[in-house]
């Protein structure tokens, strides 16, 4: 399968405030802290063909969250439920779901990180089967 993206560089208002949240959430999504980059929280996950996927968080004190959303894939609805609880424990704000929010076959939980960045964990059921 062809890769769809290489990395995500996310901005937060306070790296200190975001640290606990992402150190709980991202490992639950399969990311680990393999490298240290000054001024960043750096997480990696093994992608297809042994290519690493990178998720980095850095501070931009003037950052203002907007309506952009990063959605993470879950293998099934039970994983969405488990990860929703992990996000709640990490301090997610404005949680909605989990449930069938976007119509039949789309099960998701929506929430914000401590800086107001919109995140989602979802599972799509193939209705063609």
C-alpha cells in the first residue's frame, strides 16, 4: 500500500501542559518515544514496509486551535471505546461519543487536547459486506 502521509507536526500552546495528555494517548494508539528532539515530544509508530510514522508535538505560544481535526483509526468499536476511556483519563476536553455520530457504519469519539486541537478516534464498518 502506498503511504498517505509521512509525519504530523502538531502545535500546542504549552508543551508542559500537553505532555501528560500525549504521553498517555499516543502510546495507547501504538506510538512510542524512540527519539528525543529538543523542544519536541516525538513519537513514532511502525508503518508499512518498516517505514516509521512520526507524530511530533511542539510549543507555539501563539497557537490558536481551529476546526482542523486529526482522526486516528481503530480496528473495531471496542478499541474506540477503550481509547475513548484512555483519552478521558489523559484529560481530553469536550468529549463527544463514542457512538455512531457520522451515520451508519461510522463509530467514533471526538475530543480536544489541552490546547483545543480537535482529535478523533474512529472505526468504519464496510457496509458493502
